[in-house]
C-alpha cells in the first residue's frame, strides 16, 4: 500500500491511462529528462513492473544525448544502443522488417537487457504499429496440462535465421543473411518458462529463433510452437502502439515480446533504442542454458 501511496503522490493515477486490459499504459504530463527527481524515476520503474510497457507522447525535446542521460537514471547502459532506420524487429543484415515475428532481446545465453528505451525520431505517416505481448499473462492462460509441459520444456535457439521453425524468409533475405553470417552457427538450449527476478511471475518465453524443442523433431516442434505462440499473440495478451514523432516507449524485456503488424521497408523511419542492464531471468530449476557451436559451410564464391 505504501508503494501505491508514494506513486499517487508523484504521478497521479489520473495521468496513468491503461492501454489494454493486461499490459501497457500511457503516462501523461511527464517530461522525460535526467533532471527528474528520484521519486519520479522510482515511480516510472514501479509502473514498468506493473504495466510491462509504458508510453510517453510529446517527448520531442529529447535528442540522442538527452535520451541517454535519462536512460542512465533507470540503470547502467549496455552496448546495444541502436540508431538509424531499424525497427525493433530488425537486426543488422536482415534487410526489410518481417511482420508477425515475436522478438525478445535475449542473447544466446543467460542474460538479456532488463529495459529498452525506444524513441521515435522520424515516423512516416503510414508507419506500422508495434505490438507487445505479456508473457506472464500468456503463461497463466495455458491449460494446466500444457503449463506442466511448458514448465519442463527446453527450446533450442539458433543464430542462423534459416534454421528456425518460425522462418518466413525469402531468397533475398537468405542471401543477405549469408553475406553476414558466414562463420559459426550458435545454438543454445533454454527453458521455455522463466521467472521474473523482481516480481516472481512465470514467463512463457519463445522469441523468434526457436529451431526445435529438446526431445522433439522439427514437425512436432512446429506444432507445439504454434500452440504455445497462440497464447502469446492472443488479443487479450497484447497491446499495440501507433507511433507519432517524439514518442518514447519503455518496456521490460524480461516479461514482454514484440512484433510488427505488417512488413515495412522503413526507409524513412528513424528510431533510437537504448538497452539498460543485463539481467538473468530465473529458471524454475537450477539448470542453466546450454550453448553449442558448429561451423557453417562457406558458400563457394564466384571467380
């Protein structure tokens, strides 16, 4: 109760507008900067844990430096700042953005950024919405037998895009991938269910790089992946955001996944994203992720 009282004194509940039933809230009348009081920063952190993703309109006063100074107030920065014509669902070397792919800022290991701060710099009039999903709510929606299965399920994540069960790659995308990843393929087996280290919530974690599930072949893995994913993309577990220039979105990477609603080249779109603090979502058991690597065959080069 004391946390609620403190938050009400700092950011009135009337300035917190829920965006969807299970996640997301727009925070009004807050001008983001490094000059915010410790009480406001604490309230923002608390709202982030409560709503998973929070939105701020009319932050056009921010530039790259001011965005970074504000982000430092939320935690230590890690070297994953992205600036340019990349959407949150794109990675260098992947070409245009692909729609309907869930993405989570998880590395091929145990850690992931705790928080991401994304600022829309230049937003085209026909810019696509981005959707976030509440992985904690998705887990709770699983029927009990499926939840018990998920609790003990491990997924093999692969760094090679064409080897994933979620691929919708076309020949051009595959060629662009091969131009970049010509050396080692990294695979990591990770638990599908993780535990949020601050809230204790269990999270259904899939991402966009699942090759198969441990102990299952490709086809049954695909069927099971689609079944689990259906809970992640269920409308009641998602929130979308229609971008305007100057918008800032902050989300908890540990309990959300995101995707674009439709494909876009984003040639005229400019965004700046900053990642904050590596964190280790907890496992139900004590086992850690298991990584392995293998050589990727080099394609013959034309003389």
